[in-house]
């Protein structure tokens, strides 16, 4: 089967490797000729295009499955809304007729709950953050585009905070330097290891009849203070210090995410069910806790 990845970055590359290992033909869109060469060396077929340049998307290849996992590049001249919404519009208008499935990577930031309650696919989406509002706008765009479409279906995956190798360097240095952390230390934090999200994409792509939406987060939300204390211990940093903890009591980052649906329907089995298993792998050391 021919697969197309638009946004072949931290998540997309891991999905691509799994598809290549399964013998699939994988196309990968990139703006960079250097990245195109890297993709080709890895076994992918690069497509040099920019989602913000509609004409370039006319060259999208015929394929049966598309993963849209575009991340925000802070060095880009476009803001997040332009990239996530306008860029998505450009892609949707130029999808090849051969596409039967589109998988879109959204975020649990679409949930605005602030009282520590559990959320799942049935929970209200009333985001308070700009990023959450942008993700919800993109989701709405997809649902309208595919409503009543029997030929092509869209599946939205909402991962919580991604972590994994190479993703924690800034936080590690902040802890080691003793710089105070922002945010409410008692607020709930939801995380998921990048390898588990990649596996979720594979399972959804292989499913005969996947649902429209899946939340993807590990099995054990934890308090921010607990998370940073565990990370500090693993990297030999001093215990974390939080700045203006009292002033952060109203932080909107305070909900607990439940992935029961994808585990039951697609049999997702987390390789890293909590940060206890995942953080040592992410920082490249054995578990010493």
C-alpha cells in the first residue's frame, strides 16, 4: 500500500520506519532538499513541497493513506494558525482521489477542563489555550470536509504531551541549572511516549473500521511536581523548584486524560504505560528509581 506522510518529523519518521519495515511504499513531504535526501536514504520517496504553497501540492502522489502530522516550526514565517488551519485547507483541497483514509494528529489541548477531572472522546471540547483553539478549528475543518463521504474517511488522534529521546534536553538543563519552573506543581500532567503514539497510528491505519476520534495518553497522569522530581532524579539534577506556585493555582493545565477507547477498540498496549517506564528510555539511561 502507498502511504503519504505530510509532516515527517518527530512522530512521522517513526511511523514511516514502521511502514517501511512492513513493506509499504512511503512518500514523505518536506520543504527541505536536505531532509528530502535524508528521507530518500532511509527508504522513503521524498516530495518537496510546502503546505503553505498550494501549487506545490499539485504534485502529491496517488496513495491510499495519508498521515497529516505537521508540527509548528518556530523558525517559520507563518504563525501556528496559518500553518495548522490554512495549510490543512490547502492539503485537503488537493488530496489525490486515491486516498481512502486520512489520519490527522491533533492534541488533548482541545479539552479545556481545569478541575482535575477525567476526559475522553465524549468530553466537551472548550479549549482555553490558543493552541487548543487552533487544533479544534482544524478538527472541525476535517469533519466538515469528510461528512457523509463514503469513499474517504478521516480519523483524528489526540495525543497528550509527547516525550521521548531528544525531547527533554531543555527541561533537563533547566533542572540542572536550578531555574524555577513555571506552572502549578499540583496540577495534573498528561504525557505519552512518542513510540506509543506511533504504534497508535499504525493500529488505526490497520483497523478495518476505526472510530472518528481517539485520545492517546499513557495510563497514569501525574502531578507536575512528581514528574519533574522523577526527571531530576534520573538526570542527577537538584529537586525542582517552582516559581510563584500560589499564583499558578488557576493554571488551565489540569485534567486527566483517559485512553480506554483506543486500548479496547484497537488493542493498543502501551510499551511505556507511565513515565516510570518511559522517562529512563527518553533520557537514555537505566531506571534508577
